[in-house]
């Protein structure tokens, strides 16, 4: 591995408590010769002292903008609105390759500064399988919140917790009414997580995957009380739920939990809402009568920040230890350039030219 300076940035989203590298894995990086700088962050689940204790350098939140140009900036969610020119290589979930709102502007910021997105979603092996993902925990929480909402027990605002505490609230109690649930994308990481949460809640869900969605049985879908969508579409497919379905008099569906949250993308399989929900207001009513409630939170694993961070970090660590220009990193770089071309981005073009 070539000499690597990795810079773990503070997350600007107030509800983001996860980290892509936990302190125990930070120790492995430092011991392997990686220079690791960690920004102070009041919300990160692991305190800065734990990183400092394993040999990481400490920097102020947001100071990555003035880091040496060869530094690789590591994060999870969205970057701040500035600067306009992004010169570094950034490892994070960019959400900019499927024409999501704001995608073109983000890609132009990188083109203007000569930087690169090494998107964690597109860090894949040579068969296209993702190598590091939060999917299991996203699915687990998407189903858990749906269960609590269906039972009338979901309280706002949401607060981070532990799996042990969450599971205590999920286990069925006397007086809990039975309901039917459907998981679409049940065989993937998120689907397995959703099934795990339903199992804890004492619910046996219907499980659909590719075979069941090729010729979608829409009446059967709408006949379930709860739907958890775990499908991450990579090519256009007919939507699973349409506006017309919301007004179907036969609709039994009452709680819709969208783990994928592809809102605004032409690949969205649930084009029945135009914005995600938040921790402060996790549920939005799409229809009053009969009621239909939406849960669409795009950083669900942050509600279990310790467990999800430890799991993700364990997957990412070997990739960082083998950081380079080929293999998964080369594929991620190539995907960034492909997305830029698809958006008509010209190198050196400013975001608002």
C-alpha cells in the first residue's frame, strides 16, 4: 500500500452519529502505517479521546477543506454546501449517480476542483457486489419503526439507542394486535435485517424478491398492513406503489416504510412521496382515509450508531488497508467519471456556471 493520509471528517448532519471507522480499527490503520487525522465531533458515538489514544491526530471539525491535497477525506453522508471547488478524493455516500436532486451540482464541485468521489455505494468486487454497507441495520430499523408505528407506539422525536433496548420495545406484549407485513427485497442485506426485526417482534412477514416482483401482484401487495421496501433498483422497473394505489378502496396497507429512500430518482420504486421524513417527525400521513403512513428516513442506521458503525468499520477496514488505484477503488473512481460524463460535467466547470 502506498503511503496514505486518511482524514475522518465530522458529519454536518446533526442526526448523524455513526462513523465509518471505529477506534479499534483506527488502531489497526495507524499500526499499519496510515496517517490518520480525526476531526472533533460532538455527536459521533465514539469520543475523540478514543481515537487520540490509538495514535490518531486530532483536528477541528470542518478543517478537512485545508488538508494537503493528497489527503483522502473519509465520511458518510453529505458534504457541507461549500467550498465550490472540491480538490480531494472523498470517500462517502455521494448519492449523485442516479440523477438525485442536487447531484449535478455536487459533481460540478468536484470537476471544478479536480477532486474525486470514491462512493461507498459503488465500492464493489469484480462481480458488482458491494463490499461495505449499512444495509442490514437500515432494514432492521426500517421494519422496527414500522412495527412500532403499526402498534401505535412510535414516539417522536426519535433518539439513538442500543439494539438491546430497541428489541425490548419490539417484543410482543399482551394487547398487541396481529398484523400482516410484506418485505420486498427480502433476500438482500436490508431485507435480511427487516426480517430479523419482524422476527423479534413476533411477526412472520411475506417475503418477496426478484421472482415475485417481475410480475407484481399489486392486489396482494395492498392487502398487507405493513410494507417495508428494501429494493435498491439499478435499472428502471415499474413502481411497486403508485398514486392510484393509495386511493384503491381495497387497500389494506396502513404503514409504508421505505428503507431505500430513492426519492427524486427516476429509479424510485415508490414514487408516491417527494421528501424524506426526519427524526423529529418520522411519520407523514399520505392518506387520511383509510389512513396510510409513510416512514422514509435516509440515515436509519444512525439510530443504532454503535452496532452499525462497528459492523461497517469491520467491512471497510481491509479495503482501507489495501487502498490504491486498482481493484474496488479503481472501479469506484471509474464510476465517478462515468457519472460525470452522464451528467455532461466538464472538468473545471463551476457548480453555477
